[in-house]
C-alpha cells in the first residue's frame, strides 16, 4: 500500500512526507479530540449525538453550528493525513492499508469513552425542530437501504448490513452501544484510561469529571483558554485606510 506516493511510474511511499504530515496535524487532532468532550449537559439528546457523530449534521441549521466538531471529522483527518494521495485517502481502498484497522479501533475507543461520558445522548427515533418531529434519513442510502429511507436505532431500519452478530442476525445501531455488563455483549473492552473504565457503571458526577479530564489530556483546557482570550486585542488589528484600499 502507498502513503504520500511520489509522482513516479513506480509509486511507493514517501515516509518522510507521512511523518511531516502527522507532526503538522498532531496538535490540531489532539485539540479536536479534546473538544468532543466539551458538550454541555441539557442538550437535546438526538441533536447532540448528531453533532458529535457526523461532519454533516442532519438536524442542525446553518446558524446552529458551533466549534465542537465531530468524531467523523477527526476520523477523516487521520485518513487524509496518513494517506496523502495514497490508499488511506480513498474510501474504496483505505482498508488495504493495515493502519486502517488500528485507526478504526481507536475511533471505536474514542466512541466508547464519549458514550460513557454522555450516556443519555443518542440518536433516538429522530429529532425535533420548532415543535416538528423529523425522522433520520440517509440521503445517499446505505449498503442495503434506498436513498432517503428512514433510519431507526433498531429493527429492520436499524440493521447495520452486512455485519452479523454471533446469532447470524444483523447488528443494529442500538446493539452497538456501551461496553458494560448490561449492554449487548461485545466480548471486548478497552483498558482503563485516566481512571475511566468504559465497561463499568459510573455516577453522573464521575462522568462529568471524566469529560474535563479527557478534554484537558488532549490539550483543551477551558480555564487556560479563557486566560488567553483578550477582547481588547481586536482594536489592535491593523486595518488599511479606505483611501489606501482604493475605496471612496
């Protein structure tokens, strides 16, 4: 497989270019991961999950966006950063690169941490806007669903084709949630991280505290961010006089 392949007939990987790309994006990626754990309490569960899970939110209007970001966006940055013009940057061929599986395992780990921290945020059967209920849909369809068909967390409209569980039935979105003893069995978990055990129950206070711990670990510290913000600095931004800019 190729990563940041040079423009030569023989192809290959430019390892130096890969390393440079990763180092360039490292701080940005860490910050974006930290931001994922800054969702406040009291959000609409379905809308919050939509924002967390997707780069293109179905439930949010243009004026609703904020700078928290999404897990899908972090996932996509890794693909492009490692692949360059190689396999990892092309959805049809990314899985040919062995690092694809390491990457997606880490995405699953981040999802496990997030849903442990935000146990009540979930897609549900749809979302509401201005008192009107809307179903989730998939504009481009899925492996087995037609364009714009309704998507639900369970049942036939929640089936994650073509993936089957140990009973030969298709996994559903609802079944993929959580890794604790009350969840549908996954037969795996993740090591304790910053005191967080994603396969164990926790109090609401412990989950809230864990969010701040994870965000700070990945480089986002709200308290530090506040001290760096100086609104007076806006007055020092140089602005070219209208006459110099050729304006009347």
